[in-house]
């Protein structure tokens, strides 16, 4: 049984703060923040960097929200690679290892990284301190030792476990990258469980779905819903060679994201799903495209019966 808990989509303000220059955020006052990771592009689809907090407008259930945290693009993240290790992945094992290594090489050098493989069992690497690694060679060596495709698929349990483990990281931004065919035939968790856990967390999920047209249990739409609802993206590469390109696109998205936090002005509302919309404009008033999470689950409770704040 995976270690499942609900992490409300808030940070205690003691863990976050305004960015004076290139320093990481550090808050001193106590309050709660909803944290968004936002990819901004122009009409040609190019990333837009160098924006200030004044360029962003955040609305929750159509109500403007005051921005309390702003961090520029390419700040370090805690990232987990969740890799399907069921029998269907046997033919692509070496290519997946290579693509995973390339992804780490393309990421911020300050990132914390772990990997999780899932079939009938769920295994996390590193499986002993330190909890995370920062270089591609180490991760590939550790992953090669446990990535032995066989058995069934516990996708939804793996997402729950990944959400739990990534919250132990020290970086303010958290990301999961899931590589699977989207099918699940062994989890105790359901799709609804995985979706709710993601909505109640501060984690951005990216999905790479390797489709097998003969697999009746494949569910790429489910992974796409989880990913896009979190502010991430879903990729369906047509062949294994395109997996590396998907990993590279995710690395660019992560490094190009802005981080914004706000204290909800409508905290008196009942618990439930809160809708989020972000508008971004240039100094001369031109509107830019912003991709972020579309909603979060407020008032979620964890095992202790109270709200669990992401650390």
C-alpha cells in the first residue's frame, strides 16, 4: 500500500518569500499561499522571459488575488521521474534510460532528482540517503539497477507515492514526470484518487504516454487530464525516438516557468475546487499566453484530519 496523503495546495509562508535578486524565496511571516508555476509564451509560441510580477494578474473564481510571492524562471526544482516498469516496457528499456539521463543533463544543476519505478512493486531511487541526486550519471546507474520491466502496472499508486515523496524535497518548486502507457491493472488507488491528490497538491505533473494500440487497458486521456489540470502537459510520442524529444521539451518548460504565490482573498468560502485563471501582459499592453494549473482543491484533509501544508 503506498504512503498516501493529501497535501493542500498551499505553502506556509515560512517556507517561501519575495525574491530580492537571484536568491531563493524565504518568508518570515506566517500565512498560507497558493503557489502557481506559469509558462508564458508569445503568439509565435516562443518562451517569454524577463517579466516582473506586475505583468501577472491572478484570478481565483474570477476574483483578483494579491501576489505575495514571485520568482523568475529557471529556479531549482525537486523532480521525480515515475517510470513504468511493467512487462510492456521491456523492449524500450535502454532508450528510456538514455532519455531519462538526457533529461537530467538538460535540467537546472541545482535540481533535486529522484526516480520511481512501478510494476507490481514500487521502488524509489536513491533508496537510502541522500534522498535525491543531482547528476545524470548517478541517476542512470541507480535506475538501471531497479528498472527491470516485468509484471503488471500500478500507475495510480505510483502517482500517489510520487506526490508524497516529492513533498520531502527542499526546493520550492516540485515536478513529477510520468512515463507510462496510461494503463493500470494493479493499483489499490483509483484514477479519481490520483486526480484528487494532484489537485490537492502543489506539484506540476508532465506525462509521456507510450501507446500500445493492442493494449485495451491503456488510458492516455486519464494521464492527460491529470497533467494538464496541474499546469503541466501531456505528450504522446509516436515512437521511442520521440521520447527523448518529449523529455527535452519538459526540461525547457520547467526551466522557463515563473513561480507565483498568493494568499486567497476568499478564504471564508467552503472547501472545494477553486478555479484559477492567470493573465499576463507586456509593458505595452500586449497579452501573452499563460499556462498554469486550472484549479486546486481547497480544504483537503490528510491522515491527521487537518490540512497538510506542503513543506
